C-alpha cells in the first residue's frame, strides 16, 4: 500500500468533524498500554460538545471491558473491524474462515491468541495465512491480526456511522500502526501520533504528540475549533 501525499490540503476543516475515531494501544493509551485519565476526560469533553467518539481497535470486547472503556465511547470497532456497533448491541462478521484458519495455523505450530471473530499470531505464519481463503491479514506491532475477508477498521467505521445515523458525518481519525491505515483512509482528517510507524505517518495529514498525548492534543484542537455539533445519544 503506497502512502498518499501527506502535505495536500485536508478535505475538511476540523470544526466540521462531527466524529473523532481513535485507535487504542499507543494512541489512546500511554506507551505502557495503561489508560491515561486525561484521554478519558478528553472523550467526555468531546461528547459534552456534541462530538461522537468511536474507539477502533484490534482488541476484543473483553480487553476493552478490562480497561473499563466499555461505556465510555459512543460506539466501537473491535477486533480490527470484525466486530462493531454500540456497546451491548455489537455486530459480528461471519468468522467461519477465521475459525478454519485458526485450526490450521495452530496445527502448524504457530502461537495463536484467539478472539471472538479474529485471532492474532506470529509474523512467521504469513505465508501460510496468505494461502488460506476467507481471511484478511493485518500486520500489527509484532503480530499478525487475522480477520474475516473484507473486514478492516475503515469498513467497520462506515458501518458504525450508518448504525448511528451519521452516514455522511465528517470524521477525524488518529492511529499509530499499519492496521490503522484503513481507518485513516476512511476519515476526512487523518492524524498520526508521533510514535506511529512511517507508513501510517505517510497516510496522515498531520503528526501530533506521542501516544495519549497526541489524542488529547487532537481533542483539544477539536474543542477549540467549534462550532459544536449534534452528537448521538449514548446507549
């Protein structure tokens, strides 16, 4: 995937973005993956200003709940786009191909971290996975995320916006890894945190501070930009 030119004029000004979508690990979180209270407060301030906030992560619902983020955001994109929606009414893609691939990868001796509709495995399994039908492979920091074919954070973001009744809303998105490129491409304004990999930075309109500091910086800019917009009612 070739990066787009980062210096071209953004297609929307920040004040027009009714939605902010963020990755979790090392974007919304601190470098050690703990949750920054300042980032949590920034989400609440955005919501108070009428901005819809969406968490888009490769992690599972159980992981999000363990971080106590399961009632914070207006909607969720989980497992790299294999699961999406409001908390309590999450939808899931058909994971038949994923479950078949998981058995093959495990039988081949590769480590597997199983989730509801996806799994993570070692980079050494890439050639094997590329030979299997029904799955898509998204590189992560030091693992491969395996999801149903056609699933990614960008497609799931569009599905979530339709579910929320915001299909035409402008989105500001922020991330750090290769698995966030689809999320950024689906957004009107694209941000990368300072610790992002070069590919992700190449897709961004702008690079902000590192990890949760970068998310808070984006939130502060959105709050300062105004005008306030009508958000969605929390479930």
